[in-house]
C-alpha cells in the first residue's frame, strides 16, 4: 500500500451518488494501490433515506471501514482540545481526523469541510474539498 484516501461524510455520500469526481478518485486510488477508508461513524452520518439500501451497501463495500477504537476516540478528544473545538459540534470531524492520522501515510482526506479538518489534522494529512 502506498498511502490512504479517507472519505468523510460528503466523500462517502458522493461515492454513494456515483458522482464522477468520486468515481475518478476511487479509480486513481485503486490504480496507485492506495487504501480507501472511512470511519464506521461516517456510515451513520452519510445515510440518506432517499437512497436505496442496496446502492448504499454497494458503495460502502468499496471502502475499508475503520471502527472508532478507544485509541482513536482519545486521539480525537485531544485533537479537539488542541484546536479549541467542542466535541458536541465537531465530534465526527475529530473522529475522521484521528482515523486519518492513524492511517498509513501519505494521507488525503476528501471533505466538504476543509477548514475544520485542516485544524484537526494539521500537517498530518492533505485535506481536499469535494
């Protein structure tokens, strides 16, 4: 493996919707042998009742699902504190950031919220708006 591509809620949602942008990212990642991951909490956040379960499940089957272990949760908590952000509003972003930072480098995070994830990831991951 040569790095990790992390999908946040918007990245996973765009994969489920089969947007060309995410289809291209996935194809490039597969071609470069880059591992594509998302946090298991992102599955809950990205679930849209207007999307059929089979379509959602197919998209999810294309990525590696990372559970929020205690170590990831503790790291996420420390990232929130360091960034001066409250967990009530930013908990899921912090879990995505901690998941990214625990992944093999180089790490790229695809997100709709680059400002918060840049604050949380620092220089440990490249954050790209999708």
